[in-house]
C-alpha cells in the first residue's frame, strides 16, 4: 500500500493498513526526516482510541533507536497541546497517534514540525518519499528502559504550562464574574482533564458528559456536529443552561449549542468570535480562512479595517498566516480555529473558552449575540454536502459534471471560477459561491455553497442534488 499524508496526517483502518509494521515504517521515515533537519527531540502523544498506548510506545522505540529524544505525556493528549509543547520546549517536532474525528475503526499519525503547525505539503512529501524507500527489516528499536537510561526518553505533564498559556489569551476573571452554567461533551476523547478542569474553575455550574475512555466513542464518530449534539441541545433548552461546549476526539475541533438549543455552525462561530476579538479585546490585524469557509468572516474584518487572507483547505495553510501575519483569528468550516499569540494549530479547547469569554463580555445570552450579529452583518446561508463515492471513476465522473455546471443552471449565472483548491464558482446573485473538492482525510467528495438569501441558497441546494444524482 502507499502511505499518504492528507490534510491532517496519515489515517487508516486499524489492522487493515494501520498496522505495527506500517507504524514502524512511518516512524522510521519521520526519524530520517528529523535527522536530515538536525532534529533532536520530539513529543510523542496519543488519543483515546484502541491500542494507541501501544502504537505510541512503538513510535518512541523507533525514534529513540535513531538517537532522537522522546518526551511522552502519561495520559491521552489533545493535538493543540502537542503543538504548544513543541513550541514551549523548543522541540524538533511532535507526533500524535490519533485519527481525530474519524470513526473508531480508524487510527492515524499526525506530525507537527518545530514551529508547532500541522506539517505542510513540502514536509509530508519528503516523509512520503522516505517511506517509499524504507526497508522494514532494517528498522531498529530501543526499549524505553534503555532509552530512559540514555536520557532519550522522559515522561512529562504538559497540562500546567498549557493552562498557563491559555490564561494569557483568555480572560478567566471576566468568565468567573459572569457565572455561566455550562454543559460539556468531551466525546470520550483527549479533552478529558482539560476542558472540564478549566471550566470547573471558572464556571458557576457544569454538567459533564462522556468523560471516560471509550474506544468506540459511544458507537459513533467523535465529531461534535449537529447530529451528535442533538440530545444535549434538547437538554440545554429544557434545563436553562447557557451553552453546550464540545470537542472532537483529539480536541482540535469544536461544537457549540446556544441557550435556545440551536447548534451553531463553525462558520458562524468563527465570525462571531472574530467580532468579539476585534470589538471587546481590541485586537488588530487580518483574519484568515480557507476557500471552503463562510465569507461572513470577511464582513467582520471589513467592519474593523482588517484584511482577509484566503488559503486552501487544511489548517497547515492557515498556520502560516497565524505565524507570519499574526492573524487575529484563523478558522475553517470543519470546526477548527486558533488566534494570534496562541498555537498555530486548531484548538477546540481554546474555541470553547472564547465562547464563554464572549458571552461574559457581552453579558447577553448566546442566542441574543447571534441575533445582534445578523442584524449588523446580514444573513449567511451555507452548508457542506458530503458525497460518498465507491471508486476513482465515480469521483472523476462527478467532477466532470460539475465542470459543466452551466448547463444545469437556470436562474443563476457563473461570473468567475478558480481552482485554488478543488473547483469553485462565483455566481451573479446574493454573493453566492459553490466549491467542490476531494476530502484529504476521508473517501468522500465535499460540496460547499453559500448565499446571502435563503431563496438563492435553496437554488444552490437543488443544483447540487441535481448534479450529484
């Protein structure tokens, strides 16, 4: 098989392609990449999936045999904490054994280089090239007892320093004064002991769900989307809670439900928080989003004199804007964001805390904050449609149909198109657009579209249905 890194690492099905043999090969390739770039030390962490402690140990055994020191957290660790630890301890990189929000049969390996960002294409391509020439029979390992004796292995706790760093970008005191009542869904994942601990210190009352390890994630995928949060949405409304905060399996994505039990799409969350950071915290600078993310963020930036930087899909592209241009906020439609002076990696824990901070500054229910936003900036109707296709031929056929989109149009006219990432069209009505692209982490084609009025939005919705039949 060909081991390929997608938009966020390598992911595969456990016991099918994600095997001890392939984990050793990937570990050796990362070791070779690090040695070529004078790498000396890394953090190796894991999520709560099946067997991850064994995979993490194997990765550490290969790295230490290559003379690379490994720092390993004792407990499952969020991806943003891995990113933070790389920068805090000036490490050469970090590896997290995780498949993020993928179904429980998947596992994966995320690699972050020395700047803490998700590995960009030029790095993953080098690792893939090394993988292709790696002889599994020549891979050495070192027991962690021996590695410890040689000062090549160390157990450490990244939590205190990460908490301290959050206190520099989140106003915990104003949250304490607001006394929010919060429901938290940890999705059986790595935010256990992180998001719940932080909220218990600053919230008036909390109710916690799924705060134990379950490699099956309750029988679904650990993704904090509208479907997964529907039961808690009913609870927040009936029990007068202020908000539901949720994160995915490795805590890099967020999910939010307001006080009226309404799920808030990540597109809207990113725009709301941009407004909060500009207005309430006086931050200045550009914002960044991917091509698949709502243009609501553009309107907020324009109102505060900020520029918009657009990137291909994948937080690795947004990370460079955070690092080089100090973006006030960088976000993507799939539920990832970070802010200036924090990690150049998606941080679902940070996103949840920013929601609490925004509510506390505004001294209004989240539902009212949303209404005020719409009154100021107008409406943005958007969605993503995931089309599961069986093979490459079906994918090619679908793309070809979208490439001739004009013959399916009736009331809309294409005014421009581009291929920044996938195929994107802009239409003549309601600032509407449509994007089609292949997922970098799952075997699906994704179609995104947005309009400023519901009539045009429904036309786009019918258009997608017609083409994808």
